[in-house]
C-alpha cells in the first residue's frame, strides 16, 4: 500500500526499534543465545541489530524513515534477517512481549560494568526483565517543544498500550492480563508516564534529581514510557508491547507520529497540555494492561469505563488530519479493523493455545507471524 504525503508537508521522520526473544524451536522455550543471533545477523543489518540487557533478547532497528513504505520495508528486512540468522543456528525468534515457555526468572544478564551498576542499583527488579517492547522515535529537534508535546501524549499512552497488548503468558502461565509486560515494568522507579513538565531545562533538572537520588544508573535508564531520546533528536514512545507482525508496528508508528503532529500544533498555539488526574492515569494503565482491546478502558478525563475499541476510534478521529497529511490514514484504519476482527496479540496467543491446549502451538504461531516465509525459503534452498 503506497503512502502519499501532501505537497509541502513537513511530516517528521520516524524510526522503530523492535525487541524479540530467542527460542528453541522444538521446546518453544526462551534460550540465552542472543549473541549468536546478533553475530549472524550483523552482516545483513550492521548497526541495525544489537543486544539488550539480557541474553534472551535481540533488537532490530530502522533508520529514520519519512514514508511508511520505507519503514515497513526496513522492519520486514530486520525481522527476516534475525529470523534467518536464528534459523541458521537451529534457533528461532518470536515477537512476543513476554516469554510463553521456559524459565526466564531470573534472566541471564549480559556482562559489563554498566550492567554491574544496574544489578547493584535495581537488584531483584532485574529478575523479571524478560520482556520485549517496541519503541517509536518521532523526529523533534526542539527539546522544549518535545517536552510539551509529551504532555499532550501522556493521556493517550494507555490506549496505545491496549492496541498492542501482546503478553498474556508469563513463564508457562496465563496471567489473566493482556499485557503482563507493562505490569512487571511498572515496578521500576522511573517507569510509566513521565511527569507533567514545561521545558527541557525542567526535564533535565528532574533527571539530575533522579540520578542524585540513585534511581538511575545513567540517562539510558530513564525508562519512562515517553522520553526525550538520549542519542537522537527525537521524542521516543516506549509504552507498547512488541506486536506480533511488522505491519502492526508500522501502523503503530504512523499513529504515534500523527499524535505528535497534532500535539505539536497545539503546542504552537501556547497549549502546554492537559493534566489528567494521576490516579486516573494509573487506573487507565492498569485497565489497558488487563483488558487490552478485548474489554474496557478508562477515559482519563472522566474516569468512565468505555469499550477499548471506542477509545481507540476516538484517538484515531483526533489525529485524522495528521494521518491524512502524512498519507497514513488507510493503514491505521485497516489496522483497527483487523484488531476488531482478529483481536489483539494477546487474544491471538490465547486462541492458538485453545485450539489444542498446547503452549508450544502459541510459540509456533508467533514464529510464523514474526517473519512470514523466511523458514520456508530456507528449507527450499536446502532441498
């Protein structure tokens, strides 16, 4: 599906980071073989592949992209490369935000002085770091403007979480939640939505206070669901589970970019952003994590329960002008329609388990959807 931006548009570039688990293809269990997959994927992806804090994770990244077609091509390329690399070593990767099978508590942490500082600081919190997210970067070089845009995005973070919920299982047990990843992540001292802030200086002062208090190892451990990137001139949205498919990550990135564009227009009129009641925002997070798109969410302005689909539809209506400007509207609306038909990632994981009562079927289904066609192609080259 081609995307055409309006002539003269100033649509910002976007980039995406996706995290995956390495699994044993026969047992379906997560295994600490990330380094093997990364080494074998590096000839294809170069700096666009890397590790994470545990030895269970592989991360694939895109370059900054203007169009969704370009973004989708890079995401597909990254998934294909890491799946192919894993397969060449007798392994697989899966796009699930929590481990379906295997003993991942505590996960094996990668070695290094920074990790040692993290272990000393966060201690038992590292025991449940077997989680995979997707991070969307939207170009915004003006740090003051980025902080204010973040204020406008804060009330919408629970809806983004519900849209991508893809972690119902935790170490062979159904948690009853659609996004268990977000529940475990919320225990960290600097996690969840950032506070309402009005300038880059206030943002920096707040970070300095957190470092002084010992709540951070460094600027890379600002784990808010929305932050100024430490390495790029971007606003980074980190609230979401990694989706099962690359197409879902593309649509999510389009929606996040549209949110940033609409928020930027509000900021430019002098609007510093809404201030939702903190207790309602926390409640909305919890409900989004529990229900995903299969139940209800909380309207953070009123505290009312509304169908999650209605909250998502309202969000898309809000940003429709920006989606039209970027040429992304059809892609996002198709995504919502598919969610309405097939359910979110958590619903699809549970459906795969219910068919024969086997969690290995869940892993097999996610393997097939993470990078469709790769394994069949490899088998074809061997016969």
